[in-house]
């Protein structure tokens, strides 16, 4: 029970931290009217695509949920629709904040590299923390209700279903917009790539957000939750309850380490932005390695 409480608490903390990062992005300067106008158009186009995609996915999710409830069990069906909902929600949150962050990052870049990295990283933090927060919350809550790792397989199945459509559908839109914009702009009109005089550039930017934010977010979400669920199932067979608790604890500690790591992503004077990102990664990595060592020793008594 303590492990589940810890896992749920870490998931809630991740979502709170995501909300904090989103608030900081929200209060950042949006720049001149032209930047706000273009950013708003891209935001509107991206959200329109996302809502249209989800509108098509809802009947699919409901049909599969009904089939699972009929052929397997109601609990598995509940897990499936929960996974689909959380995956879609993670994609929505990521898309919403990313399309608001883009213009603010562009304007911040006129003031220097450090302000631009700060805004961009905060936007990415919202997506990342939403993915891991919703993921571990879904797994931990469903396991606390049903008590069987095999039932929460449905959660991973639901997440994978949304990821499949979001990744493939978003990728098709992204590449179609990219190729179309290049053909019209560079080949026919003879203007440079991403030139604002080419209206198709807006569709290209919408496509970049659709494929690289919503699609990637859903993809990462399903990979994250499925790795936890798979480890829980294998752990239950080999080590019993300790094997089930182990991946949940590691995932929860990983969230805490990641939150700490974000505070080390700061650009010093004349520093390469990549070094700041690496510093945050190294701090997070070291924290989780050290924590994993002691958690493993505590649970299993040895490292074999």
C-alpha cells in the first residue's frame, strides 16, 4: 500500500510541476502583434487537427472497449479506456502548451539564447511531466483497484491504440504539409523554405506540432506505461509482490530525479545551450542510478 501511495503521490507531483511550468510559460511575453497573430493561427490549426483526429478515434475506442468487456472482462475494458483517455489527454496538453510556447520562444530569442532556452524548456517540461504523471497515476490507481498486473495490460493497450493513430496520422499530415509547402514555395514560386510569403508554411508548422508533439507524446506515453506494466508482470512471476513494487518505485523516483534535474538546466554566461541540457540529464541520471542501487539492495538484499 505504501508503494502505491508513493507512486500516486509522485504522479500528482509531476502534474503539479507541469502546471507550474505551464503557468510560467503563460505569463511570458508573447512579443509583438505579428508574432501573436502567426502563433495563434498555428495554435488554431493544430488544435483543429487534434480535435478532428480524436473525433474519429472515439468510436473506435468505444467499440474496442465494448468488445473487451464482452469477450474478456469489464475490468480489462475499464483499463483500456483509461489508457486511451490518458494518452489522448497527454497529447492534448502537449499540443496546447507547445503551440503557445513557439511564438514566445521566438520572441525570447531576440533577447538572447538564455531566455529562449528557458521558455522552450519550460514548454517541453509540461509535456514530459504530463506523460510520466498521467502514466504512473493510471498504472498505480488501476493496480490499487484491481490488484492484478495482467488486468492493467488493458491500460497499455489503450495507450498503444491512441499512439498508433496519433503517430501515423500525425506523421502523414506532417510530411504531406512539408512536401506540399516545399513544392509550391521552392519549386513553383522560387521562394526560400519557410518563407512567410508562402501560405503553406503555416500548414507545415501545424504539421510539425502535430507529428512531433502530439504523436511523439502519445508514443512516449505508451512506451513508458508498457515498460512499467511489462516489468510488473515479469516481476510478479519471479519475485512476487516485491517484483511488482520494484518498477513502480523506480518510476516514482525517476520522476523526482527528473524534477530536480530541471533546475540544473540553466545557461551560464557564453555557454553552449547543449551543455546546460546535458547537465540536467547528467544530474537526473546520477540521482536515479544511486537511488536504484539502494532500492534494489533494500528490496532484494543483493544485486543478483
